[in-house]
């Protein structure tokens, strides 16, 4: 199949930005299908750091079409700010390089404001959101009171629907949270103007993608966050508000399941988590956690918050890969573990008298879960210049091999540094017949015909 999907197999922050940037060179279209500006993808090219939030990571490659799908909650203020920021750094993004789904839902100022007020209201029961308005926007989508990008393009419809939405939200802000209301006329004028700026980029992206697939063009579906933050399958309620795995692609991109292609997971050589919620492999020793956090520069690309640090959790990663049908996975940040002494891998969970080698998704809470770990000798050598598996020190090779054995899914690539080329290839990411399948599909069907 001329398509590939990549997803995070942990709690997010797995290094997807670098991998998507790396793979973008081999594809024609890069598609973001869920999440919002709460996701931050970091890419380092020739020592220069780029942080993207809404725009797919393929934007740093010329000649690639980047698509923001209908499943993404779009903050137009953030999106246009990101476009302006890229332009200032010499990357011009026009409608020939970026398309935005007309039916994607919009994040407004009221969503961001209520996000923060709601977290304050919950007190010790807060979820730890990024405050970017993602949850409230998706809530409006489900309640059928939200506005879509296409609504912004019609000033009359935008004003009518936005006023209705603000009437409800201002009532909540005033009567429940006892805060002053948001300025209705000012917001209506602001978002109508933003819609005019977005107009050239807006398209029926689902139809565009379906045609591209029929034409044999190669498509990369880019996930945001990680599977353990999936609304249905993650550590609920401490999750995001969308379907983060490959199962979210059909609805979030507007394509049939048969177009999803080969799923590839991404996981770090250790674990981190941002915000509240269960994190079984979290390090109990604060000093040890800080050493790992500092070595891996583990601070949120979106919020700057320090990430909670933990050992590699084979139970959680195996669950995520299995759930998304991964045919391979990519281990990132192996270089971070150099010099940290003996390493531990979580091999199972224990709760009372029960032991779980598979992730216990049926449990209402992971409170009381204890981890069973296996110690692996570490290494001290810098591995960032290694480009073959044989060049790695013995400790690093054994660590990778043991993790792969516990997971049961082949590791196809190991990232040993932040830069685009700092990788060790161990298998096929794209699968057999990647090039041939695209050419055959294009040759087999006339333009516009189903194949």
C-alpha cells in the first residue's frame, strides 16, 4: 500500500516529530489527523531546532503537501502564528504546500478560557491539561454546538453561530466560575478576520486524500500525543480528547480504513509523562528522575513543563503496539541512557495477588499497581555517532535486544541523537513493495476511477 501511519506508543513525547520529518522525504503527502496545538513536534535539522504544533512535520521538506485533517481541533490564532513564524525563518508556506480540512472544528478564545477555569475548579482532581482549549472544543463538537473552519469563511454564519456559542459559554463563565464575560463583538470580528486569512488553504481534504491514494501517491499519516492518552484506550480520565492511534485515522483524515496502510509505532528507550494520571514505571527516586530528565531534555515542547520520568514499560508499549496493529516500531533517544548506570525495564504489573503481563485496561483505576522490573547493565560510551547496530557498545545492544524480545514486535530503527541523520536502521520501515505498490496503483486505475 502507498501509505504509512506512525503513532506514539507511550504517553506522547516519543520523538515523533523527528521521525515524521525523516520519513517525509519518501512520501508525497503528510497528514495530521487528530489533536490540536497541545501537541508539540520537535525537529532538529543541521543543528537548528524547529517546534511545530499544528502544521505537519513534513513542512520542512520542499515539494510535500501537508494536510490538517478534519479530526484536528484547530486554533486559528496559533495556526496563523505558526505560519508567520515559519515565514520569518525562511520557510514560506502557501496553499500549494498546506491544506486545511473545511470540516475541522475550531478552538476559540472561550474554549481556552474555560479550559483553565475548569482545571482550577477541579482542584486536586485536575487532569493537568495544557490549557489550549482542546477538551472544550471537542466537547462542543460532540454536543453539536461547535463551529468548523468552513463556518469561519462565511461572515454571516460565523457571527450567528459564534454569538450563540458565546452566549452559553459566557453564562458558564459568569454564573459558575464568577468571572467577567468575554467580549462578544470583539471576538466575532477577530475570528471573521482570521477566517479570511485561512480561506486560501481550506479544502475538502478527505476527497483530496482519496484521490491521491487512487493516483498512487505516497501518504504518511502523522499521529499526535501517544496511545496511552487515547480517549477510549488510554489511562482515562487522564487522557486527551481524541483517538490518538491508527484507529483514529479513517474518521480524522476522511479516508476508508483500507487506506491506513502499514502502522509503525514510536517509543522512547525509557518513559515520560506530562500532567497528572497513572504512570506505573515512574521513578520513585527524585534525583534519579532528574538525571534522566536533564539528559533527555524532557520538558514539554508546548508548555515547557518538566516531564515525569520513568523506566521503559514493556507492558504499556506492547499494549499500544498491539492495539494499533504495529508491524514494526522505532526506538528513540537510546543515546540518553548512556552513563546512567544499570537500567530497569518493567516486565509486568502486580496488584494484590494478581500479576499482569498484559496491560490491564479493564481496571477502573491503576491505583495500587506495583511494577515488576528487570535490571540490565548500562553503558557509558557516547553512541550519537553510531550508524550501525554493530557499532553500539555491548550494553546498548543487549538493552535493545532485550526490549525487542519483551515487546515481540521488531525494532526497525533506533534513534541515537536529535539530528535528522542520527539513526541506526535495523529493518524495513515502509515494508516490501512500497515503491512498487504506489506505481502499480497509479498504473492500474485511470484518473478519477476507483482502484
